[in-house]
């Protein structure tokens, strides 16, 4: 009670402001969504039916700018009030748990958000019911048997059949299957909110992991940097409202590093589980091996071996042959709002994207026939590989976390499409000091710009704005981070 009494009134007011923004933003988004008109089908997805799901998916809407505007304003207000709340708590000497409580309260409010901007959570329900209830293998491009299940029938009418590929890791499918089995007789709305709650729980767990990694920092610094992660709108919105499972992968990875110096074998187990949720965690495995092996090289080697073995064992119940690997990288053929999309726009606009750049040349594994877009994609991922290799070497030599953030950022830049929730991959950098913390904060905010393409109907976004948006959210954070660092050096303020 004494610790709570030290909290300033302004902190309580900023927390109240965040709750009002979360609830009010949900209400306004729902009202805006009720006044838009569904656009044409996108591939096999019945966009009109998406508006009638228990939590409407607002995609491809005429008049969708109303919804985008509400979401952007909600995100901006959450960002400002979250930053001010964190600053006020740090100044008043509040205990660390106040940040966790604030995150949980705002997150609970957001779990009732009235709309969805991404349909991923409904894919989770399909995959979970497919495996957890009917024991069908969710991997592959096969049509899904509905088994007379009204929830599957509804979602297959929305997505089409086959639905989007299951490119999640096997541990996620086991978890989604367990949820589906436990909730087999519940309404679809309840199942969606369960996935939102799981994502929020993982976000809170991630905050506790970040706080552990900062345990040697002064209390005010520790609270401020933990708050920069916990109360960032990407962490709040894309978990509690979006329900994205990326945060589960992130939470397991954070805790792997948080305990690696004391329990390297358990750390390997946790990172193996993270890899088995989404295989993107493979990119940080070399860093864990180096980090866990600082005192004894064999600790790092053992952690790496356990991580790989653990992730492989989870795949065993689903293994149907090497072709399953193509499913796990299913988004590799989609371009949108990225450097690759900008470079390949001419090819897609002229309809030449599938023409071979070198007729007669053999197809490459994973990349297929070398068309111009594939050459761009290969070049970007080769650049990522060079950055990752250099960063691992520097991490082994100097031990700076900036090398981890650089590797994840390089992968985001190389990705053929950058969705807003992909910034959850970089979210631990929100707690970083100096330039990387500033960069991650602004990158994660500005990456809400791509929602304009998801929410609005085709051609409702002006072409100049379409081209400008990736440049804004990729370049502006770099400029801001450099400018902020220089300002801090001139004024003597610390960003740590």
C-alpha cells in the first residue's frame, strides 16, 4: 500500500486515459465499420461474409478509411498516454508491478475490441478444430473436411476451401488443437476471445521476461524500459485485439535469453518451443548459443542442440515428408508494403511477374522459377544472410544486443510483405537503450500504415501514397533515431 500511495495522481489519470481510449476506440471502430460497404472478393475470401462474423473482419471495404482513421487515432493516443504513464510511474518511484498491472488492465479492455483488421485468429480456429477435434493434419494445401461442423462450415465459406495454408509451427497447432478440444461446444466468439486472451497472457509474460533481463538496471531505468515494451500500442493492440500468436513465440524466446546465463539447458528448451511455435526464432538461435556459452562453450552447444531437438520432436506428429517445409514458409510468395513490393511493383502491374527471367534455367528450392520478383527476393534474403552472419560474429566478439536487433530488422526489411503484427518480432528492442529503443518504438508505430491496404477496397488508396507508405515506415524511424541521439548528446540527456 505504501508503494501505491507514492504514485502520483497524474499516473492514475494516464492509466484512466488509456482505458478510455481502448474502450472508446473499440466503440468508434465498430460504429465506423457499420457504415462501410464490402468490396469484391479477394482471391477466394468472401469479404462480405467477414463483416458478419462474430467479431467482424474489416478488409477490402469501400469507405474503409473511416475505420483506418479510428484505428490510427486509437494507436496514437495509446502511444502518447502509455509513454506519459511510464514516465510518471518512473518519476514517482513506483514498483515494477504497476507496469504489469497497467498492461493487463488495458489489455483486458482491448480483448473486447469490436472489430478485427486481420483474419488470422479465425485461421487459428480452423487449424485448431481440424487437428484438435477431428485429428486431420492441418499442414498442406488440401481442402478441409468440414465434418458437419457449423463453425468450420462458416469459416470455410469465408476463406474458401482450401483455406489459407497453415504455416505455423507444430507446437502452436498442438496448443490450438487443445483449445479447440476444450472449447468444442462453445460459440465462435468465445473461441476468438480465448485466442486474444492467450496472446495477452503471453504479452504479460514477455514483460516479466524483459524485466528479468533488466534486473541489474537501476529501478527507475528498469521500470521505464520495461514500460516502453509493455505499454507500446503494437504490443497491446496486436496481442489483445489482434490475437496474434507471434507474441507466444516472442515470450518463449525472451525467457530463453532471460535465464540462459543460469539455466542454459532450460533456455535451449524454451527456445526450441519458441521455434516450434514459429520458425522465425531460428534466426536468434545462434545468438542464444553464443550467449549461453560465454562462460562455458559446452553450455551454448548443449542449449543449441536441445533447441533443435525440441523443435524437431514437436514436428513428428505432423510429419508427412519434406513437402511440409514448403507449407511452413507459405507467405514467401506474397508481396505487399515492403522493399520487395516496391521493387517488383512494375512486374505485377504489367502482369509479367511469372515470366522466367532466364528461360530454360532450372527452378531453385523454395524460390521456384527465377522470375524478376524471385530474383529481387533472392537478392534481399542474400543481403539478410550477410547482415545476420556479420551480426552473429560481432555479438560473439562484443556481446552487444544491437546485433540481435539488427538481424531481426534485416529480416523484416527483406520480407516480401510487412504486416503490422510482424513488428512483434522486434518488440524486445523497445526496451533497448539509446538509438535501437527509439528506432523500434517508431518503426512499430509507423508500421500501422499498411493497414490502409488491408482495410480499404482496392484502388481506394492513391498510388503515390501507396508508394510513400513503405518509405515512411522504413526510413523515418532511422532518421528519428539518429536525430534523437544527436539531440541527447547536445543536451546531455540519456536515452537509456
